[in-house]
C-alpha cells in the first residue's frame, strides 16, 4: 500500500512537472510572440521615421532651391536698381552741367547789358 502511495505521489510529481513545463512552454511561446510583435512594430516605426527623414530632406532641398532662386531674383533686382541709380546720377550730372552752362550764359548776357547801360 505504501508502494502504491509512493507510485501515486511520483505520478503526481511527474504531472506537476509536466504542467510546469507546459506553462513554461506557453510562457515562452507567448514571449516569442510578443517579441515578434515588438520587432514588427520597431521595423514599422523605423520605416516611418526613414520616410519622414526622406521627406524632410526633400523639403529642405526644395526650400534651398526656392531660396536660391529668390536670391538670384533679388540679385537681379538689385543689379537693375543699381544701374537705374547710376543712370539717374549721370542724368543729374548732365542737368547740373547744363544748368551751370545756362547760368554762365545768363551771367555773360547780364554783364553785357550792364556794360552797355554803363557804357
């Protein structure tokens, strides 16, 4: 009878060990499944970040192109404005010279009239 209890106890211990191993196997399988899900999520997030980074690089390149084009346009406007200013300065010098010549002519006529009246 003791032997029967001993065999039953041994079978019970084997059953408990088998249950533990089943639980460990299930836990291991669950952990593997979670790890797989996390790796998939990480890969997906990494892909999204790479896409965002590529889009950001494209945007930066586009902005640099736009800024470059605007810089060129601005340089063209500045160059045209400088040419216009220089042309106006030249025109003003010519007008000043013409005005000075007119003043001399008028002064000479005035001096001639004064000389005739005095004369």
